[in-house]
C-alpha cells in the first residue's frame, strides 16, 4: 500500500490572463491526466479562458459557485469539506475569491487568516489547492501574506516551496490584534444566562440603527449569542459585550477573563463529530462578515464584524 | 419573612406560602404563580373560589400570552373549587396527601413537566378547626411535595388567622411567593389539537433545558409532537441541537414537527445539522 501523500496549498501571483492560464492550465490538465477530481471556483471569464485551452476536457470538471462559497468568506472551508465528503478520489481545487480586491481591510485580514488556517485542513486531506491572486490589483502587503500562508508558489506552471511560508498558528497570532474598545462603546456585563436576551436586545437596536438587513442582523444575533454562551460556559468573569462602530462595520466585541479556545486554528475548520469547544466560534464565522479572536494577558477577546450599508 | 422565591426558576417540591390582606393581593400572587407554572409546561391546579378564578382570567387576558379558556381546554390549567377539595375538615390528611401525589403522576402521564398547585387555604384552615392540625398538614405536605416534586403556593388570609399561627405556618414553608412575575424569557404552553407545545419568546442557554423538558413531556404521551414556533422570536444553536437530538431519538412512529419556525432556526439547520427523518419543518 502506498503512503497517502498529504495535500498541498499553492499560490499563484499573476499579472495577466496569460500568466494565469500558464499555471492554472497545467495544474488542471495534470490533475485530469492523473484521474483526480477537479473543482473550480473561478470567475465566468476565467472559465471561458480555461475552456479555450482545455476544450473537451472541461467536461470532466466540477464548477463551484464562487458567489456562494465566499459569502461570508469563512464559508469556503465548509464548501471544501463538503466537497471532500462527496468525492473519494484525490482532488484538485482552483479557488480564487473574485471579490477580494473590493473587500475591506477587516475582511482581507480575516481571509488571510482563513488561508493560513486552511493549511491544517489541507495537510490532513488528499487535496491540492491552487489559489490565484491578482498581483496587479491587490496591495503588496496582501501578496506578501500570500507568500507566507501558502507552502508553494507557482510560476509559469512550475512549483517551488515558498521561502516566506510561516507556521499557520504563528501567522494567525501575528495577524490577530484587536484594539481596546473605544471609550464611546456601549458596554454590557453578561454575567449569567439571564443576561443573554438583554445582550441581544442591545445588538439588535444597534444593528437597526446602522441599517443592517434582516439576514445580517440574524447572523449577528446568533453569533453574539454563541460567543457569550462560550464565555459563560468556558470563560470567566468579568464577561463583557462592547458594541461600537469599527470603520465600515458594526463590531460586537466580547471579552472574558478566560484562556480562550485551546486551539485557535480549530475554530476555522468545520467541526467533525462534536468538538463543542470550538463550534461556537466556527459558527460565528459562518454568520458574520469577519471574526477576530485574540488571547492576551487580559483574557480572551472575540470580535464579530458586520459590514454596514 | 421567608426568602421570596424566583418563580421562573422554582425547584421541584417548593412549598411556598403567601399571606394576603385583600382580594387583589390574593389574585396577584395566584396569577404570578399560575402564569409561571403554565410557562414551564407544567399542569397547574388552582384551588380557589369563583371570584378568584375570574380575577385570574382577567389578569391572564391582560398579559396577553395565554387565556384561561385555552389553558383549561388543553388540560394544562385545572380549576377546583376549594369547598369540593377540602370537604368538611374531617378528611383524613394522609388520604389528601396521597391524592395530590397521585395528581402529580397523572400530570406527567398527561404530557406535562410537573404539577404545580396554587391553593387558597383559608377555608381549609377553618374547616380543620385547629392550628395544630393545620401545621400537621403543612408538614406532611412538605414531605409529600419533596418526594413527588409538586410545587405549590399556600395562600392564607392574614385577616382571618391569628398572628402567631401565621408565624408558625411560615416556618413550615420553603419560601414565600412573590406578588409579581418578571416575564419569563419564553412560555412553553401545552396544546391539545394538534398535540404539542406553543412556544412564545426567546430560547437560549437560560431556558433551553425547560424547552426540552416540555417537549419531552409531550413526546412521552404521543411521539408525534407539533411545536408551534410562530411566536418564537429567537432560538440559539445549542437549543436547536438538542431538539434535533431529541427528534433523532424518537421511536420509529414519532416525529417532531417544527411549525412555522423563525428564519433563525432555518439558518441554524442549514449551517450545522443533517436533517433527521424524525424532524420535520412545517412552513
């Protein structure tokens, strides 16, 4: 029996359609030649580009809906896990978030943390993932972070190890700073389960004042309830909810004096079975535009962000 | 005074007392106790005279969550005239205690979480004729309630009993009953047709156990249970997970129907759970 080769996670920083095709084309056709299952989450234009190159071979590919997969961004790992559950064969995935260049800084930071955490998932799966990044339109810091969060870089179809790659846990720790709540933040002490309803009332009134729609408000209410429930069940007093405006988003910032999740990386990956500890934060990631978590000397801070307008 | 009990979190077997100075006070205490009991899916036995029952009806109508007639129709609220219950005072106290214990079992077999009793005791006290016999009864009731899990409030007219008797009665109870009810986060009200439960309010860590207990009590009688969720304004992931688990554990002929659930529930199911055949959404 041959050993299972762990999955890989590669980035392609491209400057033109030709550069894109020169790497994505061979990545896909090599997968097809080897009998891998291939899934694409790319734009319709890129799909056409690839079709002209591959012709009839395109029929063997599975096309995902990138609009669904990245709303919110953290959903993408749920889609990948669902895909792996359906497909027994080794898998290749080309995943490019088209919206990234239009995202706010808060979301882009979150996406890069998701990219880092996804290594944990891919390493224990039989999936090879290629993430193309538009090097013309994305800022330099984002491209630097791509080199640090992907184990391999593709250039002209050739793969090499990324020298800048860092351990995912370290990358996430370095990119998880949550500032103190502003003095103007609304503060609420959540000391018992009886306070949860009041906390939701507070969030709901701020969501309405900021014009969040029903779906976004529902997501935020569920997310805040999950995080406060975690704080009540696993954290320690004082437990506080702060609500305030953070740039383009409404922030619900939960602080408790506990140690936080044992494995922050696990909070990005869909739970298999019932690992209760990390489920609440994972759920919040599926419900809000961005989720930040950091543990420091003051305890654990989790911040849920919902974009306004 | 004994500590004032929190009616929303009443431990089983609580034996409360309340002394009233006028009919309005009688009605307020009874209404708070009855409403809290109905909200947890318990069967409530209200032993009182007609005018007190009318007062309860009016107070329930004012709260606007449950009305007296539908609670009675569902078998959740049972009204009894005090004279009929207490008889002439020659009643054997052990027989009476056994009868209440039996009512408790009957409440559980009928799909309720527990039995709670609100009783206007003054006629009983007068029928018994002596303070000693009354105290003997209250002592026996405490023991019976601890064993059977029945909670109660015993209401006494402080104008008609001597002060010293009131003080002695007080120590035979575990607490005193409040004259007002802080609105519970949710009401779990039994329904007969269709068989199930009507949920009004919000469910989260605070009261998920109560919801589950109420649903389980209905399932124990008939495993096809309809949970009317039209007035459920919020439910969290934990409570939803427990409902899903409960549905998965129902017998083969059982189904948990979630009727007109709020958007938040559909959102949770889409995210986190495989639908089990024991669970059905009715929209």
